[in-house]
């Protein structure tokens, strides 16, 4: 499945921003683990840059695994941050598959940062394990994650 900024209509927003001392957090939602992972990535990048200004000029293939949902989420977001740091990439759309529990394959679409075209909000240094949680309630998957800024 492909989810993007103009994705499917949901009962709640795809993510919420959390107030946290000296850091920033989000709660991402989805009907499936894949949609939750997409929305967590969208939340992270929306904190960093105006996503409506990012074009889908390049794609990156990403494969990560974890030993539980929380570790998979952290590995996914850390891998995306690697592309920010190493290549200056920002992403606005993701195709995510979870073929078996705790294994994720994805395509991330975006472009290299352009200070003249992109409005930057904040830099994210890392993904913390503080208050990290992933769960499922009433058919909705959710993930809470705090970012080091």
C-alpha cells in the first residue's frame, strides 16, 4: 500500500505531536502496522521540513528488522535519519511492507534538501527509547516515539 499526505480518510489524524521537555514526540496511528510506520515517518519528517515543498525526485530502498514492534519502529526511523545525515535527503512518501513480524521493507520517495526551496522547522538528532511504545487498540495501531532535537 502507498500512503502519502493526501492519503485515505481516517477517524483521527495520522499523527499527533507531543509536548516533551527539551525533545519532541509524536503518536502515529494506522489501521495496519504498515500504515502506522508510514505515519511515524511522515510525522518525523513533518517536524523537520515543510513536506508540501518536498518533491519525489529520488527513491531509496530500506530494509530493517527488529525483535519486537518497538525495536522495528526505532530501526526504521533511525535508518531514515541516516539518509538525512549521510545524503541530505528528505522524504514525503513511503511504501511499506511488513512481510513477517518485525521485518520491514520500504521505498522512500523524496529529494535532497534545498535551503532555498525547503522551509526547515527543526533538526532531529536521533530516536530515543524514552516513553517508546507500540500497541493496538480497537483495531487501530499506534506508536509513541520521542525524538532528540
